[in-house]
C-alpha cells in the first residue's frame, strides 16, 4: 500500500519559470516559490517567516502555461507531492534535495487596471496523459497499428 505523500502550498513565484528538456525530449519546468508565515513572538510583535521551495512540473502543455503565467511575483497554489533526490558528491559526501512535484497549479488572478483578475489552472495529470498518448502513438509499430483509435 502506498503511503500518503501530498502537499498543498500557496505562495508567490520568486523568479520567472525556467524550462528544461530531458534527454528523451520531455519538457520539465522549474517554478521557484516563496511562502510567508506570520506569527506573534513572546513579546507580541508580529514576525514574518519566509520559506523557499522549488516546484517541478512535467509535460509540454503544463510548461507552456507555467511559462506564460509563472512570472515573478505571481501568486499560486500548488497541489502535488514531495520528492527527494539523493546523490554523492565527488568527495563522497551524501547530499539530498527535497522539492515539490506539481500535479495541479492554480495561478492567482493578475490584477488589471480595474483590480479584477482571471484565475488560471493547470493540471499536470492531463498534460502528462496527453504526452504519454503522443509518445505511445509515435512508438507504435505497423504490426499494432490497425488504423483504429488509441485509447489510454
């Protein structure tokens, strides 16, 4: 049985979204975000605690929208899971990095001159499914391609 690994986080984009491509041609975008927590200390003074996280999102359509909407300062809500990469440095030291893999992102409305905005959302599962369908269709051999519709 899989254990639960889910995160919901709201924050602001720290730097414009960056897009990379894997060796197999899959696009992945990196959205660095910051979240703020406000609290009162023992003296009653309002304090602000800021945390920074890297959000990774996979898929062509997902990246197109994230690049368009994920500009510095833009608010967003991410639903995803935590992932930890581990490796050894050339000196043999074990190191790791934990980041968020997005499954869904809601970009907060961008204020226009009237102060109104429009929400945008992106679902990684939809984007990933589309990418998998395209990859599967491209890799089919003629033996299996009877001209019918491929359904996943």
